């Protein structure tokens, strides 16, 4: 399945075509930021980071919406609002290497800066969509995730952004079981994880397990791989490679099982 237009990018959704002001965006990004270009094409320079912004006077392709919106952790009315967008902007992190935590923060901060200087109630921005992680945020959620407290927590461990910046999705099987899968771990140097749940009552426990495993991998520097065992909770785990629905789960995703 499609994983997005670039190794690290965000789609920012608007009610109508946005008109960007480089000076306003630079002021929103703060000290050390510079923004050059026109209302439709911008070059954003942050300390040690460069990004591009392209404004597109059209909605996203239907296949992108059908991939991301159904799994978004949003209410139906919030999904409808994002789907109603008439224009979007693509924010791309420059370079071929994974952006890491600082690059991911730069992406979301730049997206937030595109709202302009109008009051939130008058802003054309509806939210953002990440086709690598499959996560969608309303503009209100986006603002919360660029708060200093949230950014500080993510710097300490990107597991804090699970289901917000790093993806957490449900892939339903015909037999009633569900693959619970993370998305976009590679953006911050982490593996993606999967667990086959017998029913959705396991969701909260698996979410917490994933967060613990990712936090452990990040803070310890451990590179998890097929064949490893993990003893972080009451449920000892083993790591294996995907064995079904690989196109959906991801061939490099690590499947966790009880041992």
C-alpha cells in the first residue's frame, strides 16, 4: 500500500486555498527561522533543518483519504470535516535520511505555522494527515502536539506520540481477529510493531505494551530484531517476522507474540 509522497512529509488540509505570508510563518516558527518564496511555494529554514511547502488548490486523492481517515483516532464528525477540505499543502522534510525526532518536530511545527495570523475561529486550516504513519489530527489537536510540554516529552521518548505522530492502527481480519500495528517508527529510528489480537478488548493493553517496547528501544538504544525476546512486563515476548497480510502490516514490521 502507498506510504506517502516522501520519506517524511505532512499534508495540511484547508477549507480553501491558503495564501502564505513568509514573514508571518517565520515569526510563528521563532528565533533562527527564515522563510523564503511565494504564497504557493516556500523554502523553510530552521536551525539544522530545511523543509519545503507547496500549496495545491485541490483536495487530496481519494485513495489517500481512504487509507488514512478510516483508521484515524477521530470522531465521525472530525473525519467528515477533514474529508471536506478543498485545498491542501504538502510540507516536506528535505533530505533522504529519516528525519529523526528533531525533524519530525520541525514538520509538525511548520504545519502549525501555516495557519497564519488569523484567529483560530477564522483559520482555513482543518488539520493534518501523515501518509507514512496514517495518523490524522484536527487543527486543535495539532496545536496541542506542538506545545512545549508535548515536544519535550517526545524528545525524551517518541513513544509519547504513539497514535498522534507515530501511528497506531487496527487492521481487521475476516475471522474476527485484529492486527494492531504501529506506523512510521522508522521516521525516528524505531521499528514498527504488530500484535494479533483475539478481540478489541486487548487494544488498550497492547497499546501500553507497544509504548513500553518502543520506549525501551529508544532509551536503551537496543535494536530489536527477529529472534529477540523481551521481558518488560508480565507477558514475556518473542519477536518474529510477519507471516500474513505482509503488504498491510509491512515486511520490516516486527511481530510480537507471547512466549
